[in-house]
C-alpha cells in the first residue's frame, strides 16, 4: 500500500496536537506523517493496519507510532478516539539527548515499528488523556510528559510492524491502492483471484504483485490471509460457531488449510486460541 502524506494540524499556541472525538465510521485511509502519534480507540472495533501489521482491534486499543510509519483503521461502526501528535523536538532539539531522557529515546525509537499496549497501561493512559481536556499551559505539558513516561516504562507492550518504512519525500498520493484495500475489506470472505484485484488497480497482475510487495513488505496472498485470520480471531472470541464454520466464514475453502495458516501466524491452533481467551475472560 502506497501511503499518502498527511499534513498534520499545526497550532501556534501549543507544541503538540490533541483531539478527542467520535466518528460514525473509520474509512480505510492509508497515510503517514512527520510526527509521532499516540492513538487510543476507547470505543470501537474493526481492523488496524500499522506498517506490515494487520490485526483486529477492540475497544481500548492504544497505539504509538513513529514518523512516516503508514497506518490506518477500518471500521463500519466508528467509535470514540483520542489522538496526540507531536514532533520529537517538541520540547527543544536537545531534549531527548538529556541523560534523564534515555528511556524516552528508546520509546521513540521502538515506536518506529508501531507499539500496542496492554489493558493495564490503557486504563492509566485513558485517565490522563481525559485530564488533558481540562488542563492548560504548563500543566498540559506535564501531563504529556507523564503519559510518555508511563508508555516508556510499560511492560505490557509489543511491536507491530516487522518492517521499518522509509518514505520518499517525492512520493505522490495514490488512490488506487485505497480502492483495492477497501474492496478486500468488503470481500475477503469469498474467493478472490489476483486478476480481479489487479483490474481494480488498473495494473497487470505481474505489475500489481511487484507494486504490492514492494510497498507493503507482504505479497498479495499473505495480505489476504492476514485479513482472513484477523476475521477468524474475532469470530473465535465473539461467537460459539464451530471452527469449521469460522474457517468458511473467514474465506478459507477447507479446514486443514485454515488450521495450518492460523498456526503459522498465531503460533497456536484456533481451538487453543479460543480456549486461551475463554480462560482469561473468566478471570
């Protein structure tokens, strides 16, 4: 997916951007920008794309991303969203070089792959984000620093994208990949052939495969499988459907292929994945 450059909002009265809003839906909008971003989807569910990571998300999805890491969320239902954006030097060009800021520097570096945080950290950060709405001036800045310190010291954190993305400044906005990915989001659960997707992108199949692999780090087939496995995880958690039915509803033509692909991506069988979730939910 070739992301377009998003020109983030600037505010002369603040060194960072903060927004708390609700949305009826989240459209597929593959983009990147020059700032660090902390996003909390407090209410909502759908599919999250960060770099080469494709995962289902639920409410209380907390992500931090470094500059130029392409990302988007896709949801038909939308939700409640918090966003903070800032430059690395938002407190001065030498800020992160101070000896006291070594943990923060590590956080910034790791965020270039995208970071997802666990529920324990989310509970704390959500309260701080709500406080931001009522604070002004230096107290607001201190809250931002507190949020960053909490993220830097969090133990319930995982990297998302295996690939680091380096974006060319000459890159043009390309709409066709958005059309392709929106189409896949709507149709992943049926048989999809390469030719029909390449046709949507107005490219030959060979050119499309090179384009897709070169910009996402994934082949078209692997991307589609990730979408299907993500949908299957949601069904395993939220329904009591038989695993064979879930395989079919997620776009797999046979159960053995589904089990093999699921194990390869999640390192656990579909049955054990469901059992593990049920065990934790009981607690």
